[in-house]
C-alpha cells in the first residue's frame, strides 16, 4: 500500500473539503470519516467579532508528525489534515481532517485521534476578539 499520509498542509487561503476527500480516494476504503472545524460566532459566552490563526514555523512538520503517528496507531488506509492561518470570518473553515479505513470504526477512531492530537500538539494559535472588545489567545504555550 502507498504512503497513508496523503495530504498535510497549513494555508492562508480558504480550505477545500473536496481536495481532502479526493486526496483519500482508495478503492479499498470502506469508510471515510471527515471532521470540519469552522469559525463560530461565540466562545466562552461572548460574541466573537474577529479571529486570526498564527502558526509557529515548525507547525507543518509537527502536523505531519501527528498524521504519521495516527496512521501508525490505527488501521487506516489514508490520512489528511489541512489547517488555515490568517484572518478568518465567521463560518470560514479553520481545519479539515479525514481518514479512510477498510471499516468505519477504524476511520472514526483515527479521525478523532487526529483532530484531538492536532489541537493538543501542533503549534497553531487562535487570537479571538470579542464583542465586548476583550481578546484572548487560545493554544499558546
């Protein structure tokens, strides 16, 4: 089988779900599990008016490492993860991750592990501005 890590990217342009799904095309995959994280209009009980994602220079390498570890830990056929950086608007896609596997249970477990590990370990930080003019950094060390 070819390399299961099919697509890993950090971009300052809008994300494309079709690109992620197409990257995982595989006749042997019986399940594809997709998670899309989008910018919401609230957090911590406050309205969000602006949001900006920043990535450390090592973020792409760390994201690839996470993808490889998830692929090794689960019985998957394909893994993809794409994260957006820069200024985003409400409703914009911030992250798209997906996995394929012969069976749905493996795909679900791997996708959950992928997004959870990405959020915990990849140095991408979210700066939010709230409607009360306060602001917050999320995910910084």
